[in-house]
């Protein structure tokens, strides 16, 4: 039997996966069945020495490969038998591999993110290997999955800086007002009433003529800031929150070294 996620539960599980180990005991799995051929294809696709056929998973080479997989993911018992827990972990590994390939290699059409290591997944792995200049085997062994995992993490970090380009309409004007209005409203609104005693002529056109008449009195430095608060874009900078990415983190589980 193998595990099947819904999209929401898969996002939670993927976020909790660590490079050396993973814990999925709190995830609900839908009981399904791998055929011997399907499970052999998964093991082979993940880099284990297994021949794809309809033969039972009981020959020496296949049992050895299953045992290596179990030890890598610290599954107990590591008995070389493809039980439900072993197949669940294999299915999870394939799903995360497919999600990371969609994110990094961007196959067209995207991979379906199921538990099968079929021709479409193998083709996406070949595409990724070609991009890296590697031999195009279609096999996602541990080293390749770790590299893919790292690139997926880097891509997921990018959206935190990307929102800086979104507030382009106010980005050019809002940063400048933010520095002055935040300092001037504290010190400058108080001088505004003093415009009448200091420059009585200028106090008459205070609404608009302050910038024109301020150069005449000697207190120009104090009157100049009265024009700076005029930009009503004080709220513009606050309207540029960083947008958290809605991408689901898809970190592939990497088994701990056997030795």
C-alpha cells in the first residue's frame, strides 16, 4: 500500500520534510496499492538497482534495494519487504520530486504529482539533467534530488524580494516623502502657526504662497519644510506590504547516509 495526499495535506508534509529525515506520522494516507511493476519503477527511478518487471518483489536484488531504502529513511524494521510504510515513504518521495521538478525544470505539461515514476516523470528528470549538463539517464538518484531540492529552496526564497517591483507606481515618489513627512510632521506642524508672527505678509498666502514668499524672510529653512508635507502620499509607502509567496514549499526528503 502507498500513501496519497490531498493538496493541502501535502503542503504541510512538504514543509516539514528535512534533508536527512522526515516525519509524516501525522499525515492521513489513502490506502492504495502499488503493483510490483509500479513499485519497481519507483525504486529504479530513485536510483536503486532494480529491474522493472511484473515479478514479485522477492528476488535478492529487489529485497536488497528495498532494505537500502528502508535504512536510508530509518524505517523499522529494515527487512527488505515492501510493506505499507515503505511504500508510503516511496510515494511521498516521488510526489515531492515531481513538485520540485515542476518548480525548477518547469516541464510542459507539468507533472501530475502522483505516486508513480512513469515516462512523464522520467522525461522531466532527463530535461533537468540536460539543463545541468549531466548524463540524461532519467534516474533521480540521491545526489540529483539533493541538488534539485536546493534549487527549489532558492526559488521559494525569491518571492520575498520580488514585491519590491510591484509598488512601481508609488515606488519612485513614496520613498522620498516617507523620509520627510515622518520627520517634518513632528517638528514642522508646530512652525506653521508661527508663519503669522514671523512673516505677516507671508501669513496671508500661507495655503499656497508659502513656497514663493519663504525665500524672502531669513527663516526660510523653517518655512521650507511646510511645503514638504504637502505630498499626500504618506500612506503610499505603507501600502506596499511584502507579499508572502503562495507557493507550497516542496522540499524533497533525502535519506540519511547509510554509513
